[in-house]
C-alpha cells in the first residue's frame, strides 16, 4: 500500500454512509472527533445520508389510548398491554417521541392528554439495539417515562445480541414482579408480550428468537409498524460529491453500514468490472496504490460484499459501534505502516 496518513495536524476524512443522529450529537461525531491520550491520528467524520424516512405516529397513539385512557393518574400503571418495548433503530425512537410530543401538545385541551400523565407512572424495560438507539431513548425516559429503564445499548449491538439479552432480562424481571395482580389479588406471573416498534422491512431475528424459545422462557412479541425507509434519491450523487471533496486527502476511510450502501459505493467508485460486476484482479487499483479504504460495520455487510463483488473490506468492526470502527481503523493503519 502506497498511501500514508495525511500528517499529524490534518484529520483523516471518514465518510460515514448513514443518516446522522437527530436530537443529539451523533456518537460517531463524538468519538471520532475526540482525542484520546495517545492518538495516532485525527479524524474528520463526514455523513452521507442513505435513507429517507416517513414516521407513523397514529398506530402508537392508538395503542396508548387503548391501554392508558382510564385509571387514576397517580397510581402505578398495570393496565398497559405490554411488559416492555423494543427499539432497533433511531427512527422507531423518533416515531415514539413524535407521538409523545403530540400528546404533550394536547395536555391542556384534550382528555387524551391524561395518557401522558399516566405514562409517568409506567414502569417497564425499554430494549434498545446499540448505543445510538439507547442514547435517543434516554431523552424520552427523562422527559416522559421517568420510571422506565433502558436495557441493551452498548451491551447489545446486534439484533441477535439483544434477543439473547431480552430472554434473560425480561424473564428475570417478570419472575420478580409483585405489582401484577389477578382479580383474586394473587400475583399474576403470566408474562405480557413485548411491543416491537419497527419498520415494514426488518430482520425477524428478535421475534423469532423470543417466540421460539423453550416454553418457560418464551416471550410473545407484537410488531407495530411505526416508520418506513426508502433509499435517498440523491445517495449516489452525495457519495460522488463526498469523494470529490476528499479527493486531495492522502488517505480516507469509508464506513458502510448496510449491503445496499456498500453496493452503491463500489459502483460509484467504478471498481466492479462492467460485465461481471466483480473485483477479482489483484492488480486492480482498489487493492494496490490506493488511498481509499473500506470499513464494514459488521459481518453481514462484509460477507455480502465478498459474495456479490469478490471484494474483501479492509476492516470489519469487531463491535458495531464508534469504538469498534475506530479500533479497526487504527489497527489497520498500524498493521500496514500507514502511521509513523
């Protein structure tokens, strides 16, 4: 590899093929822009939005109205139909927050606003995939759900990891509950289902894992479609523009968060062969004398790039997190002599 770092005072561009977080600083900005005690390089995070989103709040409002409309606003909530909520994306959190903000705007004029007051007494776990989703949820907990708590986050960076965490955590939580009573006043140990706020297109690893567990651990899951995502019509143009603006850098990194983004990236770079759409030539500029290096957020995207294009990414993050990405980049820089 002929590339070298940009120099100790010039940040290395890191193109992040993802939508930045809304409502707070994106964790990738926070982590990549920070300087640890012994930094080997500085980084300049650059976001290239991949998706456009449409939020659906009506289904959320319907469920909240159905479960929380009646009852004393000062008593613990036991009428809520679900024992916990599952969030696997910031978009789902945004849809939930939008629904709660709507109820907040009605607080003084509509009886339905009583739902918001009852939510203050709701005490259930909120399960989140990854630190960014957990961070988004934290604002909702502080403002609307002070008795709820977040599980997962950094400890569950994938759907598989979150499903395993839920099996242990939710079963333990329910076995210890004493606030759910039958009509006769006895403790009701029957587990309530979890509500999975998601999009129309999503992996089913979480509901499948939870509903196919052994009978004593099995957890029912109900899915609620709260947003839809489509590829940004300007994504290919935005990638091309980002590559142009970073063309003078002696080295740059691109982080791909999905197979679709990786495929669009390679086509924009012009790396795949026009006929076979694969990259097998070891003399191809994507392998030697280059300055553009690719990070996959995880093995699913890495494996897709290899199977579809014969392209092996330079780094596959051990953890799908800002820390995992930075660690992978810096290990690669050291390994290939790209830092002093």
